[in-house]
């Protein structure tokens, strides 16, 4: 066991220190050597923690208590024994340095025992316990804190943190495993990690790879490499992100700049992004999608979704029901297999290749403009409306409720757009 060195820093109290009055302060300092393989385990309740990393192979703990409440005999005894209690709650066993900041502070009011009875603790203005700890950054840290704030200064290689009802401020974390509830947390950067959040506000400037489970939380990330998330009633504000995968319900995702690749399962979600690469919706219900520009968006399963897109290269909905889709400019291709969907395309780009619409009870409006196209339709109880003066009809068969049309635009092109319409009660208007 490494030798613990106790240094008393605040013993300059007068003889009146133990009189029944407020305004008492005690400070104790403990130093101990540590190796790079040792684990630093810190436990605290109602204790402000400030942990700072340095280059020395030792740990320094400075514990300070300030008391401004009404003095009692129990509090007098506690203050008199404060330095010894701090020392006794620090130990090194089995390659783990344990720092226990739970010093069994007397209650303001206690009727019965601490476990069974009526207990009222001192408020922050009456009593404040602070632990300032300096230790090497390369060691693994296990920190458990409740009902007070934690500040991590510097860079930490490995951090396992549990916090309940408190604020957290941290610098650079290489590897993190965290469980945070009922507080706010901010980080300069996290390289990789796992997080559980509950009623938490989280801010990270730079994020590498993170696995996240969040409920009733608000999250803000400036720059993200990869995020894998399960979320419930949680909102995300993201600057830019390379890759995102999520199973999310009842929340919002707002991306100020760009998202490159994403795969989602959504339920009553909304997502908005200025620019997107490849987006895949494995299963989506009652959700809203708004993109400025998107390269490829694919819905594997979609139910009562709304889509509003400025410019898209490729749009595909493999199985959509009761959807509503609006596209300003389609630059490539569109495939819509749907039931009771509505779709409106304002304009087709010069490199658009095909539009395939197939299903039941679909209303489609396509801004064809002067683009060259080939039209193939086979619908029952449906109709296709176009400007007959600009279209050359090769085949037109109306057999009862069945309508088949094969036509092409009079505008010639080496790469005409294929427009294929099939289904039951499918109405298409070419503007």
C-alpha cells in the first residue's frame, strides 16, 4: 500500500473556533503516489468535485468544507475531526485508489436515525463541501457524483462517470462511458464513448464515435464523425455529421449544415437539414422530413410521412402509405410504390432519368416543362393529363376502366426521361 501523506493546510483557527457560531472553514490535503495502471475511483454526494489532470505521477486531494449554519455539538465534533475523516476515506488497495467524499456530515435536523427518521440537510448557503483533485491523465477514472456539480479540467484518457442531478463541465475525453440524469453537461471533445441520458442537456463541440441512449433530453453537437442513437422524446441540434444511425421516437433532429450518411427508424419524428448525402429510412411513421439538398433518400417502409425537399438526385419509397411528398427539383430518378400518397415535383433537371409511380389512390403532379420524355401508363380507374400539343401518342387503349398509353414528347433528346405510371386510381398530371 502506498504511503498516504496528510498535510493540514487550514489549522489557523482561533480558540473560539469551537464556539457555537457559524463561519467555519476546514481544509485538508492528502497526497499519494500512483502508477499508470492504477484506477482512480471517486465517490461523492452533495460534494462539488473539481478534477484536474497533470503530468506528475501522484494524486493530490484538497478537501474544503465551509459551514455558515447554526452550530451544534455534532457539527463541532465533525469539524474537529474533518482532517482525519478525509484521510480515513482515502485508501489504495489492489491497484485502485479510492477517494470517498461521503463524510457522513451531520444533518441540520435529525429525529431518529439517519436511515429511519426525519432528516433535513443543510442548504448550499449553510454548508459547502468541495474536493479539488489533481491526478495523471493516463489513469482510468471512475467517478460517481450526485446532487452537486463536477468540473473536469484538462485531458482524460479513460473516464467512467455516473452523475445524478448536477452539472458537468469537461475538457478533452479520449474514451468515455457515462450515465447522466437530471442535469446539464458540456464537453470540449470526446473521441469515443457510450452514454445513457435521462432528462439531460448535453453539449459537445467535437465528437468522434458515440453510442447513445437518450430519454427526455436535449443535445447539441457542433461536429460529429459517427453517432448511433436510441432516443425517446429527445431533440438534437447538430452542426455537421458524417454518419448517423438511429431508432428514434417523438423528437426533432435539426442539422444546420450537413449530414453525409444516415439510417433511421422513426416514429413521430422530424428532421431538417440544409444538405444531406445518403438517407435511408428503414421504417418511418408519422414523421416529417425537410432537406435543402439531398443526394439519395430511400424509404423502405413509410406510413403518413411528409417530405419537403429542395433538390434531390434520387428518391425512392418502396412501400409508402398516406404520404405527402414535395420536391422542387428532381435531378435524377424517382420511384414511388405507394397507397394513397400525394407527390408534387416542380421541375426536372437536365439529367433526370426516370419516374416510376406504381400503386393505389395516388395523386401526382410533375413539372415536366420542356424536358424530353417517354410515357408508359397502365392504370385502372386512373388518368394521365398532359399537353396534347407537345406529345406524340404511339398507342392509346381505353378498355372500360383500363387505360394504356404509350407516348413521347415532341421534344427530341438522346436521353429522354422515362415516365412509367401503373396502378389503381392513379392520377398523374404533367405540367
